[in-house]
């Protein structure tokens, strides 16, 4: 089996975007990838209705989904106890790829962010990354979602990042990996080594 | 597989149905899947002109209503964003550039800048132009007079005394 191939047949995929034309484009791309069970909604309430009546396997959601926005929706899905879609992969589509927005998406619990307009390559590679790179889930008082401490070393067989794309970033470090004394002694050793040569 | 950390976080492994199913053999190989997706997008292109014209009418009407009713701002802004995003997806670069200008102007109005009717109208006219040949096929750098001129209009509107004083 080719590790770079994803099989979307039979998977229930939800596209949540208020832009009817971009919904159709995304739908077309996913059809091209082999998906055959697609749902489209244009607002928050539509997502709730679909999730209530249907098990969804992955959701592609726009950050500006009216009226509350995709990030608020993600937080609700992730933080609702007993919700069977709580761990569903969520791919957030956005035209706003500023670092602050990416961090907010990460902290809301999305699996990955993809910049609009999406290319078929970018979409395929991100879906493949989610499929082939499972991440732990973290449940704390303030966060429920995929482990935010990860790095993308490259998409499986993919094209890499576009300049405007930003995957969900590694969380901020809570402290230095080495104690300051250790760092000082390392620099000291390096300096004394230079002196000897 | 669950473990507790000092901060009482519960960390557990999840292999979702999506992940299990997507890894099955028998999927469409990447290159073929991408080529097929591009065919679907091409098939949608003829419908884009109709969608664009309809959306332009909606957007223009919403922008004009702002003058008398500021509550229309959100609807106008949403329409502009949709034009910007769809234009980029379908290769209508000028539509994206000009609707992005308009998005900036609307954001400034949201932040308290005054509504300049002429500034709005010249962008609406330019957007109508970009929906038709030959402009729909041109890049921004092929019509520098238009794009730079509109940019200057946006910058002037965003730095007008009444704006900067707010």
C-alpha cells in the first residue's frame, strides 16, 4: 500500500462554509479524491443539525461561518461532554492566516488550518497528514482537543507549505529545555575549548 | 492508553474512524486524485460568471445601503469577502485584489471611519469591470494604473483626518 494514498470512500465529510461557490469547489475537490458521502451546510445551525442526525467522520469548516464563527463551533464540539463527535478531525479553512488567528484555531481544538483559496494538492496533503499522523488528545480544565505540541516535518509525499499556509503550531514552551546553569557550563566548556585550540 | 501528568491533564490516544478508513488500501492515488479534483474545478468555471454577477449585484446593493443604515455593514463585508475568496480560487486575480481593497475600506468603516460614497462607487465599478473580458483574465500587474490608483484611494480614505483622529 502506498502510504501517501487516502481512501475517502464511505467517509461522511461535512463542508461548512457560507460561501456557496467555495462550498461547491471544495465538494468537487473531495469528489475528485474519491469521497462519495458529502454534506454541505452554510451556517452554524446547519452543522448542529447534521451532527445531531449523522455521524460525521471529518469536518471542513470556515473560520467565518455565520453567525458565531468556526472557532466558536469547534470549541463547542470539543467541550461538550458526551458528544460523540468530540474527537472528530476538524480542518479549519481561513483567508486570515495571521499568527494570532492560527493560535486561536489551535487553542480552539482544530486539527489543522488550511489557507483559502485551497489548492487540491494542499487539501489532499492535509487530509493525508491527519490520516497518517494520529495525535494524542489532551483533556484539561481549559482545553480539549488534539495535542498542540507537534511539528510538521512535511506532508506525506506532499508539496510542503505555501508561504501563506500555517499549520497548527507547536505550543509555547513553558521553560527552557536546559537549566541556565547547564547552558552556562556548556558555553563555558565551548569557550575554554576555543582557547585551547 | 491514558496517562496522567502533574497538571492533571488526561492524555489519550484516539484513532478516529476517519483515520482508520482513510488508511485503507484502494484509495485514489495522490496524483490522480489531484488531477481529478482539477477537472471538477474546471467544470465549475462556466458557472462562476453567473455566480460572480449575482454576488456583485448583492454586494453593490449592500454597500450602497450602508450610507443610510450602518447595520448593513456586516452583510456588505461578508459579500466582499466571498468575492475575494472565490475570485482567488477561480483565477480572477483582479476581482480578488479590488474586493480586498473594499474589505479594507469596510473594516475601516466598522472601526469608525466615515463612509465615502465616491470611494465605494469607484471600487464597485472596477469590480464590475473585472467580471468581464478582457479584465477577468488579467493579473494585477497588467493594469498597474488601475490597481495603484485604487490603492491610493484606499490609503487616502484610511488616512484621512477624520479617520486618523478616531
